[in-house]
């Protein structure tokens, strides 16, 4: 068999495999009832780009004043700040990184695994606020630097929902669910934490690596395909 024929055959085989995989994923996404009698979606999926949360003390050290509000984010009370910061790691630097308010008890840097590689830090996958033992980094404004001893994490995917949403989806705070994204490249994201509060608005949060892997855009929604009690 000549090289052209082999290439053509391989191409056919690959196309069949891709078609079958995408067909199976669509079937999973279409499974609207897994026997629990509750709803599975759709859940809006939002992509969290790299960002920083600052303590009031660190905000004042960097900018000489508390953070200022630029625009509201989807979760009630959360906002994008006018201030921006530079992240300085052992191997690389990221400029113009967003700061999200309001200020918190401890400063925290949320990046993707790809960012972590560029910066040269071994950031663990953690839920927001769980920073114990995570690497530190340097934050810079135009005039000041602040060194964090810890606080660099890759935010673990999660779904914000109200108690009413939780009842509808048959889940409670702390449960883990597997979610299929109905995107250009559908994927099932396993072990997604359910967070329930009357202050939340229904949204699943993924990071840039997860979004790019799935071919995410703003219209993408998720469907719960499996539930695990905490
Ligand atoms: Zn979130």
C-alpha cells in the first residue's frame, strides 16, 4: 500500500472515532432524567479568567487606597475593580491582571495550570479560600510590591446555586456532580462542587484551560449527568 493510501485510511479511521465519541457525549448530554426525578439543566457556564482577590491591607499597600468598583459581576455583590496588578513568578510575569472585589480576609491569586507553568509556580487545584500550603508570589502595582507567602491556586470548578435551584436539581451544598458541557467540543467535567447560598445566582464556573479544552463560548450551558452526595 502506498503512503497516500495509508494516510487516507488513517484519516477515515480517525474520523469514525471522532464521530463516535461526539455521538456518545451528545447522548450523555441528552440524558435529561437519571431516575432521581429532578432536573439536570441547563446551567449557564461562565469562564473565570485569571484574577486576584486582595486583603484590604494588601490593596492599600499596593494602591494607597481601598479598591474601587468598575463593574458588577454575575454573582451578587462581586465586582471587577478599576485597579490592575502585575503577577511576578520565578519564571514569568503576567501584566494587567484583574482584581475582583470586595476585599477579603486574605489575598488570593487564581490562575490556570497553563498560567502556573508560565509563572513557574506549582499551584494546586483548590476551592476558593483554601490556600493553606499553596505557593506564594509577588504582586506589583505601578509603584509598590507586595509579597504573598501563600495564596496561588488553580480554582476548582464549581456551581453557584440558590436553595431553590438545589431542590430543583436534587443536590445539596457540598455535593459533587459530573457536568456535560454542550460546547463545540463537548466534555464531561467530573467532580464539580455544588455551592448553595441564597446570595448566589445559578452559574457554573470553569477556568480558562477547561473552557479552551471544551471550545467554550458565552452561550455554552451544562447538564448534570451524575450526582455524588458529600
Ligand atoms: Zn465561582
